[in-house]
C-alpha cells in the first residue's frame, strides 16, 4: 500500500508541566510519516527553509520514507511554539511563524500522484483541496488541521 503525506515539516518549541523542548523537529507531516513508515512505504511532500539541515532530515532516514518531495528554499522553516497543561490533549498556541510555509504551493511529483492513502497534513484547506485534485482517486483520504486555519 502506498501512502502520500503532504503538509508541515517544522521546528517546534513545547512547554509542558513536565519539561520544555526548544526547537525540536515537528510538523504534522513529520509525525505522520514516521508513524506510518512502520506499516508501509511513505512519500512526503513538504517545504523547509535553509535552516533545516541534513542532520535535521535524519529523523526520516532508516525508515520507509521517500523524502525526495521535501523542498528546501531560502528562508526559515515553519515554527510553532505551544504549551500544554496537565491535559495533554489540549495545546495552547503561543506563537506561529509560517516563514517559507506561507508560500508553499505543493506540486506533486508524477511518481507521487497515485497513492492508495493520502494524508493531507497541516496546510491551508485550499491547498489540501488542490493536492487532492492532483491525485488519482486514493482509496482513503484523511486530513489534519490546526486552529490557525480554522
């Protein structure tokens, strides 16, 4: 089964009652692709800035993840800062910097247009709809969003 994910690869800074993590690899497309890679090959389409290094890409290495659809452009990578209380199901956004993500207009490589499963990770809903139109009738489509787009 082929899986395509299109959306955010980011840097996050997170605070919880249990600790803090500054500028860690985040993003809906990152989390989804790593989890899905335990079950099936995954193709990722995303955009990152020049501050996203080869070392940062290591999170995808050694897994069934094709990162050829991750585009690196001049500028800074999408950044999200959030805080969680004791209810870890509720995140409070403290800062969102779209950076290069603001100009992200996903164009699927031809090898990525026929997935069995399409996961439309965190991107503008209009872009999610556009990506759906670039695919050849996936068997399953799911999506993610965040309060920024709602």
